[in-house]
C-alpha cells in the first residue's frame, strides 16, 4: 500500500486516480445536459468556446485544487489550512475548504435521490416494461415514481448502501478499485450504445446538431453558459478534487492529470450526444426535454426499436455507473472531512455520512410529492418560486460553487507565493506557471463574481 506523509493512503497508480477523478466529474449532467447545450447554442461554435473556458478557467482551478490537496495532505478544510500555515496566511482560509464540503454534501443529498431513478428504470427496462409504451403511459410511469416517497426512499437507501460499502474500504481498496471496475464498464457500454445509435438512429442529423457551427448564436449569455458548463461539469468547487489531490503521490504530474480529466470528461459528454440524439431525431422527439428526455422520452423509443429491451437496460445501466461514480467522489470528500475534524474512523464516518445524507435527502423526496409547492425561501427574491429541492440545487450550483471557485483563485493567486504554487503543481518556473498565476489573479475572480451576480439576479 502506498502511503504519504503521516501514513496517508495514496493512489496506487496514475490510471486508478484518473479513473476515480473522471468518475467523480462525469455524471448525469454529462449524459443529457452537455450535448443538448452544445446543440442549442451553436454546435461546434459553442464547443470551441466551451473548450476555451475549460482551458482558461477550469484548468487553473483544477490544478489549484489538486495542488492544494497534495500540498496539504488532508481533507478539503485541512488542506487549505495546512497550505495557509505553510505560507503564513490566515487559518481562516480553511473556510474555503469547509464551504466546498458543505456544497458537495448538499449536492450528494439530492443527487442520490435522482440516482435512485436510474436504478428503478434499469429494473423496468430489464423486465421489458417499455415494450409498446405510449406517451401518456410513459409520463404516468415517471410521475408514479417521483410521486411515490416509499419507492424513492427505497432506491435512495440502495444507493447509500452501495456508497457505504465502497467508501468503508478506503482509497485503494474502495474508491480506486470501484473506479477500475465502474469506469471501463461505463466506457464499454457507451461505445456499444453509440454504435447501436449509429445503426438504428439518425446520425447525419445528430452530426449537424452537435458539430455544425452557428456563429450567429455567439453572445454574452452563450459565453456564460459555456463557462458554467466548463466549471460545473468537471467538478470544481466540490471538495472532491482537493481530497483526491491529497492522495496524489509526489511524482504524479498535476498539469497533465488536470488536462486528461478535462478532455476525458468532455469526450464522454460528446459521446453521450452521439448515443442519445440519433435515437431522439430518428423518432421525431424533442432534444431539449432535459431529464424528461432520459426518463420519459427515451423509454418510448426503446419500446419501439429493434433490440430495445436489451439496449434500454444497457442505457440505464450506463446511467447508474455514471451517477454512482459521482456519488462515490462526493461521499469521499465528506468522509475525509468527518474523519479529520470529528476524529471519526473511516468506517464509522462512512456510515454517519450516509445516514445524514439519507436524512437530508428526505427533503428532496418530499419536494417531488406533497411538498412540491412548498417554497421555504420565497421571501428572498433569488429563491422565489423554488421548493426545497430547487432551492438546494440553486444554492449549491449557483452560489456556493462560484463563491468557492473565486476564493480558491484568490488564495492561490494572491496569498500563496509563486514558488509554493510551483511546488504544489510540481512544475518548474516557466510559461505554464506564469499563465496559471495570471489567470488565478486577474481573470478568474472577476469572471466568477460576474457569473455569481448574474445568477443571483436571475
């Protein structure tokens, strides 16, 4: 077993780390949201702007989080504090790490509920419940699921049991081993589904939708959409990358790892588009249906397509893998924090984290049913018309993530000296270090503050 300073467990191989990090980044949003946003915002024009945002904004922040973790060798909070102590900065910078842990816990509490949907639909697809399905029946099927607290609670409990089993085993035997199984399985399923969609679906229309540039759609709002996608898709500001970085051996390249994570994450999202949209267009469906595309629209297509029984089950198995791998990454960040700050051993911390997440998840479950029209923060203009679930999602994604990213940029850009930055990244003084430092100081903080203000204004 590889161990770092103080006996901290480390990743055993570079690919084990990369698979775990990509698994954390890739989630349900990559499967449905990214391809749709690309298609509806100018195709390859949006894609090029997204890649620019990913390299200019996400890459420096991802390098910063991995570097803070490796230099701090602790939880998210502890890593920020340790780096601050190393450079003589205030220990209050640990609050940036705590904010990230709080944010990732909020997201985990409702993401596990949505992950439960994928389990339910996998069982339905396996039992051939999509055969001959009509539009009204599909809508009723989804409504029955979201309106059934007992069923949602059952599947959410299953998700947490899976998380607990993995996390309790530690970094190498739990998180890394799970990534080594789940991610290759996801890639294999994705490739099979893309081939199937190319044969049975409308690939020419998909290529036009995703890759034909429409420069007329380039606007400030489109650039902000690309920035938001680049920021959220990679998992920045969620404490996970800091914790994953704390398990990085010193000889692993932070810049190379960050680049690979970004490009693999983007590649998976694009492949998802080539998997979903040929089916959508072949059956004359609406590509902008969001989550409904996965849980209401596609089951109709699978019920009519040759081999739809098998490939429908494979599709939802793919969704399970994508969702569960993200949940594991979120949970690891929370468990590392509990282990360090409450001195709770990993196995007990995993259990407590699952219990707390499960309990908070009850609020989301009720938000899909009897509490759907309960708006607890209606007195705050930015939260007007939001039930508990939508308020939690807005708070985490539109406020905490952006705020955390801005704090990280300010910390690494202004409070951490250049030589310590270079040590954290594991690079020599040169063009790359100068570029990252310039972006962290002068570009990323104002850009994220503007995005935060725009999000609050709606």
